[in-house]
C-alpha cells in the first residue's frame, strides 16, 4: 500500500490542491492527514470541506493544535499573528465544519505505525520534535516501530535502535529512504501550507508499506494566489510574506 501523509495545510487551498494532484500522479492508495487543516491561510472552508469529503472516502484525519483552537476560539499561547488568524477562522467556519474538526482525535495507530500531529509522549500537549533528544522521548513513548507526525513544519527523520540513542538524518527530497526493520523511526513531515525550512514548495510524504520506503516530496504551487487571498482577507501580512521564503 502507498500512503500519502499531509500535515499542516493551514488553510492553503493552492498548496493542498498541488499536493493532492501530485499524489494522484505518482499513485496513492490511502491518505492520512496529520492535523492543522486550518490557521494562517485564507481558505479554511475549502480545506475542511475537501478533507471531510476525503474522510468520507476513507482518509484518516487527525486533530492539530490550530484545529482545536479554531473549534474553541481560544488561542492560548499562540503568537499574535496565529491568534488573529484563528479568531478569523473560527468566524469563517460554519457549524458543520466546526463539528467535523471537533470529532477528530490527536493520534491513531495502524499496524506497526503511530500517526500523531505532535509527538507520542503527550499528543494533546502539542510538544515539538526539533532535535534527537525530543525524538528519542517520543520514540520511547510508543511500542510502534514507525511514527509519522507533523507540527514542526520542517522535514526531519530520526532513527533509533534498542541500545543506542536516536540519530537525526536530513531527508533528501524525492529520494525513497528505506526504513529498515531493526530500527524505530520517526518521520516528521514538512508542511503542506506553510513550510519553514527555507524551501517554499509544499511538502508531503509517501510511505510504501510493501517496500518499507518513505519519500519526502516537494511540490511547487501558486504562492501568489494564496498570498493574495491572505491580503484580501485582511489577515496579518507576515502570513503571506513568509510563504514566498518558506520561513
């Protein structure tokens, strides 16, 4: 089976459509959305409706911290720009869309795989995985061999054996990486809708369960249109500007 992982869409219709079109071209059997459908971008209605439609067709969809905030309208510890976008998003979504988000879970398991938006130690606490020590804590918190997560907006890959600490590996885009069976692996997805690794191309991941290979994909998309919609919605300008530089 070929599984597509999409995380951190953040209301970016153009990036989502580009990733889905690319996935269709390369061939995908299953879709897993790892949370943060909304926040930052100007198309939360389209994104939620599209993903909900795909969920009806069998896609697995998880809750992200921005999704949870959009449901409650409470921004918690978010920065000013994220908070403004969440308050706007909360008003844009209708009752059915908010209800769909409210039903989502923050993690799920399937065979030897854990799917989670943040990480395994406390999925609803929204901790980040940004280094090997944090990856190791997450890997030790689950008995699943493979963990797929998002939240950080930067592609990262970590592996660990029973007697050795976790090791970081910088994943090259477009090249299948064998997730060898004698190790545990944590694959942090890049962001579909707001990359932060200085590459503005939308990111998604492809896992081939038969070959045991994972590929980090990058896809160019119409940033000009996505940014223009952010300006038209009177959302903070930085949310549009950062799309061009991937930061």
